[in-house]
C-alpha cells in the first residue's frame, strides 16, 4: 500500500537488540586491539580502546571511512542529543576534527569539556578513504551523561554524504546527517596493556609511533584471536522477508541445514522488538505488532526502513511484511498464468493459495470481537460503486473474482496483532535444530568460483573468516533480499548488466569483492520492473470520521483514550486493524485491445490534501486507485555510486495506454461520486481537471512499494535472470526467491502472492537434482 506521508526527520533513538562491536587489532596503530563496529551500509568503522584500568576516563578512538564519506561522527551515548559527538572530515588531504554537543535537533555547538588529540602516525587521508586515530581525555562522563568503560554501552554513529559548509574550519556548520545508527560497544573487552606504551611511543605527536616498539610489545602481550570458525550450510538464504522466511521454513522442514541471514534486527515482540508506544508501556504491543500503528511507520524514528534505496523497504525481521499495511490477497489463477509471464509448471496458484491460507488465515474482521470499526468510508464508497455495477463479496473467499467487486479489506492479522510470515513460518523454523537465524548481518556478495557459489561474503567477521560463510558440498544460496536488495548483491557478485557491475566495482567498500571481468555473467538484472501506478482521490462526507488522519502525534503519542484502553484490554477496536477499510477491483479495456485491472483501497483520513477551497480535515477519506494486473509499463532499477538502489527508469506510465486506462477508471469513480448526496471531491478540487491532476502527479507519490521483476523468471537468459526453477542463469547453485522473480504484477497487493511463489519455488528447488 502506498502512503503519501513524507518520512519526517529522525527524532529519537530506538532501544532494540543491537549489533555489537568485535575485536580489531590495528597494525597501523601499534597493533592496539580495539573494539570495532562497521556500519553495514556505508562501511564506516568506529573503534575504541582503553587503558587497563576499568575506571579509565580516556580512550583511543578511530573513525575509518571509505572515500565518499563527507563526514562521520561518533556519539558517546545511544543518541545524538546531549552526548558529545566526535566528528572528522577530510579536507585537502588532511583531517579536520571537532567535538560537538546538541541539546536539541539543531546545529550541534562546540564541546570543550574533553581533550582530543589526533595521533598523526596512524591517521591518514588517501585515495581509498580516511582514518582518524585520536586520544580522547575526560571522555567517559560529561554534564548529564556518561558511559561505562567496562560494559556494553550503546553508542551512535552519524554519516554525512554532503561536505560540511566550510571544510577547512573545525567550527563549520553542517547539514543534518544522511544516516545514523547504534551499536553496543563492548568496552569491557577493549582494555589493552599496550595503551600507554603506544602513546609514549609517539601518539599525540606529529610523528608516527616507532613501529618496532609497538610491534614488539603487542606481539608479546596482545595475542590475536584465532580466526572465526565458519559453519557450512546446505542452504544459505539472504533476507528474512516475505520470500526468504517461507523458503527457510520449507527447506528446514525438509531436513536441510539452513542459515537465514537478515541485515536488520527485531520487529514484533516475538522477535525481540520493543519499540512500544508510550500508551502501551509495560506490554508487548510494539509498533510492528499493533495493526493500528501502521501509519506511524512513516514519521518519527525510522530505524526499520532500508537506508540504501530511495523507496520504502523494510530492513528488519519480516522485511516488508513487518512494516506494511498487511493487506492480504490470495493469488488468482491469472496471477500465475503464462499470460502473466510465468513459465509453464507454475500454474498451481489455487493449491498454493490454500497452503498459504491454511498457515496464515485471512480475516476481514480484524478485531477479535468480530465487530467492524470506522466503517463510514465503507458505507459512502459502496454508494459510489453499486451504481457502477459492483457486487459486494468476501474477497478472499472468491479469490478469482476481481471484476466489479468490492469488500472489506482482508488482512493476515491474528487476535488483533500482526502475524504474517514472522508469526507463522519463521516461528516454526526457529523450533528446528537444523535452522539458524542471524540478524544484523549484511551480505555483500556471493563468493563464486565461476558458475559455482562457494558461500556468502558478509560484513561480520564473527560469523566466519573475514565474514565468509561457506556452503556444504553441493550447497545452495538463495537470495531473498527483495527487489532492490537482491540486484545489489548480484551486481557485487559480478552478475547483471555490465554498467551496474562496473558501478559496484568502483565502490570503495565492496569493489574488491567484484570478481574479475572474465567471470561476469551478463543478465538483465534490474530491467523489467513494475510497480502499481497509484493516484489518490480525497473526498469529504459529513458522516466520515477521518480518525485524526492517523497522525502519529495522535496514534503513537496521544490516541483516543477509549480506543487505546480497548486495545490494551482485549486487542480489539480500531487499533486491531490497519487504516484500509474497503478494497475494490474492476477490469478495464484499453484502446490497445488489452485489459488492465484497477484496484482501489479506501481508508479514512488522508496524508496530504491539495485544494484552494476550505475543507473539514476531520471528515475526509482517501481512495487510492491503482492499476495492477495487465499493466504494460516497465522500468529499470539499479544502484548509484554509493550502492543506493534507485529507479534508473521510472516504471509508471512508460506506456501511455496505462495512463489512459487509469484515467478512465478514475473518471468512472468521480462521475459516480457525483450522485452520492453530500459527498465532495476535495482533491483534485473543482478547478483542477483530472487529466491535469494525473499529468502533474509527482512520480514518486505514484509509487505503491510493490516492486517486482528485477530478477525476472523466464525461459531465456537474454530476457530473464532466473530459469523456471528460480536458478540464476549461468550459475550452478544460486537461486532467487522473492518479489524480484515475479514476471508481472499480480492483481492485488503482492505479499501473499510472493509467499505462494516461494512455496512453489522451494518445491522446485528441492526436486532439482544435484543439491544437498
Ligand atoms: N504488500 C501487501 O501484500 N500488502 C500491503 O498492504 C503492502 N503494503 C506495503 C507498504 O505499505 C509498504 C510501505 C511497503 C514497503 C510494502 C508494502 N507491500 C504490501 C509490499 C510487500 O511488503 C512486499 O512486496 C514484500 O514484502 C516483498 O517481499 P520480498 O521477500 O521480496 O522482500 P522483503 O522486502 O519483504 O524482504 C527482504 C529482506 O531482505 C528484508 O528483511 C531486508 O532487510 C533483507 N535484506 C536486504 N538486503 C540484505 C542483505 N544484503 N543482507 C541481508 N539481508 C538483506
């Protein structure tokens, strides 16, 4: 489901299970053994080492960043506010450094309560990046805060992609960070007996510490840890979203030794999440559990979104299924038809729809008391639809009926809480001893010897030597990292169009992982993508309760007291459902002789309203009108130099007939709405022609977050990326099981269809000879 709400600036930090630092002995800094954390997206490392005293008030720190990082900062506490922020940036081949502190979400000012000394011999700026090694004195406590030099305090990092305003000036102002994150710094394991001798040997001066002294000392008293032992797996699955969780469950159920790797952390309480609204403190009702908090995903603290795409994508356990509206549509037979691009052998949609529904039952009365809440917009919209010849149905009981039908929005919520694959497939996997789940581990590439994959390269050196996790003999890797994540891994692995592999090759963090050009596999990764174009119509009607437009300041901080109390008591009421209340479908013929399907999603309230005329924001509702099955437009996605996923060619309305057809559907709705008494169209307003409204629609607002097709399935390696067994062409043992393989959009919001395709994909993978 698409939302037009913008992501607001980050305003707070989260308390969730965090990644932890690991040991890093720096040969460039006298082999001092630091605790080090590397952020998985930008590749910036943050390190600390202390004297042997467990009550030390100083440390030696390092920030090491690849080229392209304009500035980076280490906050000495789990948040940007009221904690000293140690920052550095390169300028003309030298480093400029500063200590700052911020009391609000404003420009941090200079902080003078500590002493910073750059250790020149270990610091540098060169062609691959920059490194700042520094001594920080009087640094473990400050007015209003402190951290434990002998525990696992939470630290925060910040990254800026834009240079500070006056790079030569340590007091320069700078724009808000582009990204930030948190980790647990294991300071208890960061005390090194060579600390003082390193400093005595030259630290803090403009010359390097004498190499012989520091090398000798550390060699005798700082044994390096043995390399991490790697466990080989039959199947390594990358990404715990809709596709990956199903794949992992089916393969572990079949007795295979399975590793599921997720780059993000917990989501629902069951997975360890504890992002709980103030009104539910003391309960397990996290943002990801409570359906009515869906709209709060789009403001405030946004640790759950992937930071390396321009579009909304969930980077946490459950992937998109933990952050979406959970609209749940069992796939139609047409969705898996050859006409929709599936190879023959994929046409058992009915069978797999019932498997999915058996494990994750659909409900259109999400409140466990069986009552429907906030139904006013439903009642108004059916007055629009009935004169157009629509019939009311229980949609998932009639999954193949998608023409002129409407019904209550269906979800896979259970007992008033988000369920989805996390509370079903992942739960059963976790009970098996042959299944292992890693969170906060980022897979950079698959490691291959020509056509044979030998394992995956991660950013986590604790999971294997240099972060490598191997496969067992005949083992297989399945990429389920989503429509943007899977292509990124393929590009870094030398698989895809040449231009994208070259972009990955030039990236300072992952470029060295790209194999030699002689083993690149040229496939149309990123081409053929689709996403539903969607347009919002906003109406006002006196009977409608806009539910405060789902404003986060209300639903997260100050909900209607009776509704919050009802949910806390029995998981019932408005908070037991997400915002949508009604869905409808209609087949529309186009001037090109093709049929396209229109889907509508109706919800009380609106994210943004455009009109010159007064309106009552407490009585508005939105109809989001999408074009789905049958659309002909395709776009292309790829990466930029920072490996950020983006649309190289927007997928919406590339074929003008898609726009013509959607305009036809919108016109039918608007015309029929005219006969509903007291109903006013607010956006587009009466001065704005529908065609102009659609022509001027911001393309990014047209996005529905239903991306598919970036590693399309097919029968030819010139037009598809995976074969009919979901195996990547040109490889022996690399598969893709996620939204990327979908050849064309399904009829409805896609996560159930993706899960059904994952069920069938695993059946085919298991049946394929040569595997473990
Ligand atoms: N689909 C529906 O059916 N109903 C909806 O209501 C609905 N709404 C939304 C919505 O409101 C939003 C805001 C979004 C973003 C999507 C919505 N969708 C809806 C779409 C649906 O959620 C997605 O189509 C579906 O989740 C896609 O499933 P995939 O398996 O293809 O991909 P996911 O994004 O779910 O999972 C990928 C996982 O891989 C993530 O957990 C990610 O963190 C992980 N990952 C990515 N790169 C990785 C790497 N390099 N290493 C390790 N893990 C990685």
